[in-house]
């Protein structure tokens, strides 16, 4: 091996170490609920109504580059959260950043930030993340202040970043949960107007195969 070849090996190894460290750091920051979720483990039984072509398209990360959202709808335990986590893990491996929240956790963090005068700082953090997952989206009705907070988040991200929304409810039911007013209209416009929609069907996969099975 020539000195130049040896130098190339060292440079490549250093680059790979930095890449691995970056991915690990981004994964910790993402606070995923399924930390090992992989697109390659997503299941495509016909009963689920999930097309492999749709996931392959999302795996290009074009939805992130073009600031589009992904809406994942389906009954409880049909694999919504796993799929969202798999998409974020894949995005992180491609150099993007992500953050996972359950909606109750997000609203709680916003309330605490507002209470302590740090709301602007939190919103800036939420704005910087390339892919923001909001799981259990609108399972329950929201209060007026919560609607305003959601509107701030959606407005900040609507032009430059992507959302992944996981919900048991249909988009029509979202409108009711958001109070059916002007704020509801505005949130739904920002959530749905530039979105890919995936609808997962079938019986609970946890019930079928056990809680630790990739879904």
C-alpha cells in the first residue's frame, strides 16, 4: 500500500466515524418511540392496504426536500407509529433531522415553555427539525389555547419543513376536534393541502403477532 493509499484509508475511516456519530446523535435527539424501526421491516399484507410503492416513494425523502407532509391514519395498533418512526430513522440515515412527539407531550412542552417564558425558544427548535412527527394526533378535543399553539407550529413549518401526523381519526373528525372554526380551517389547510396519505387497515398487529413484532 502506497502512502497515498494509506492516507485515503485513514480519511475514509474518519469520515465513516463522523457519519456514524452524527446518525447516533440525531437518533438520540429524535426521541423515537421505536428506536430500531426500519423501512425494510414494514409489512405489506394485502389486508393492511399499504402499498410498497408508496413507501418506496417516501424513502426517497422527496417529501422532506419539497416540504410536504405525511398523514398516517388507521385504528389502534395497526402500525402507524412504527411506520412513522421507520421513516424518520431512514431520513436520519440520509442526513436529515427528526423529532417524535405524542400530541399530549407536545402540547405539554408548549404549555411549560410558555409558563417559563421560553415559548419562542421551543418554537425555534421545532422549526429547525426537518421531520416532526405528531403521534396520536387529535385523539381528543382541544381547548382554544391548544388550537392556537398548534396553529403556530403548523404555520411555522408549512413553508419549509415536513410533518408526519399519525391518527386514528379521519381528517373530517379533526375539524370537529379543533373546534370547527377558522383556526380549524387554517390548521387543516396546512396539514392536508400538501400531504401524502397512508391509510392502514386490518386487525391490530400486536394482537395477531405479539407486541415486539415489527409492524
